[in-house]
C-alpha cells in the first residue's frame, strides 16, 4: 500500500477486494442467462464494469500516494454503481429475475459501504500526513 503509515498489505488480503472478486464471478454466472444478441452489448458492458471494481482496488493499492490510491478507489465505486445499474436494467428488460438479483444487489450495497469507508480512511490519513508536513 502507499507509504505514510499504512501497513503493507497485498490487495488479495483486503476483504473489499475478496468480496468484489466474488461479485465478478457472480456477474459472469448471471450474464450467461442473457440473450445471445446482448453478448456484445449489455453482457460485455456488465462484465467490464464488474471487473473494473477489483481491478481498480488492486491497481490503486500499488500507487505511490494515498491521493492516487483514493482516486482508484473512487473509480471502483463508480464501476460498482455502474454494475448495479446494469443489473437493474437486465432485470427490468426481463433478462434476469428479480429474485435472483436481490442477493447480488444487497452484496453491492455492502461493497459500496466498504469501498466508501476505505476511501475515506485513505483520504483522512493523507490529510493528516499533509498537515504534519506544514
């Protein structure tokens, strides 16, 4: 992780990364049920959005500053919301059953809180280290 007080931790040890990785696997499984004509549309976009969440957590964890790390966590937050919306569209178009999505949407809500809390913690530590330098 970036310097300045964080204990070095591999991204794979972060619960938020582990849960977002599990979400990717669920999204891949769910999107198999979408119509073949959505393969290059909704399926591809949904999979890309879901993949972006753990990918940005991993990439951000190796950035040199907390500010950069927080930026990548914010991108992950945006990708998570995109994933949520695309799953809702899939449901509303009748491609996925609401019952099948309720647990996934609940997991997304929990992940969103975890990501927000991690980003806030990273930003606060960045502010503290900046004020010490002044």
